[in-house]
C-alpha cells in the first residue's frame, strides 16, 4: 500500500478557549473530526 502523508493546520478560535487562553478539552474531538474529514477528502473518499 503506498504511503500517503497528510498534514493539516487549523487556527484555534477565541470561543474554543477559556479566560486563560487554554483550549477546552471537548474541542479536541472537533479538531479530530475536522482532520478526519479532510484526510478522507484528500484520498478522494466521501464523508457521507
């Protein structure tokens, strides 16, 4: 199986942090889902 390198960058938004500027733990699941969708799109697969 050929290797497929995948990188993605996403900026943290203000509403995803607390008053100290730390990302809330629940947001990481949204980040993972965002990356997963982008990864499958990069392979030419459908998300649906």
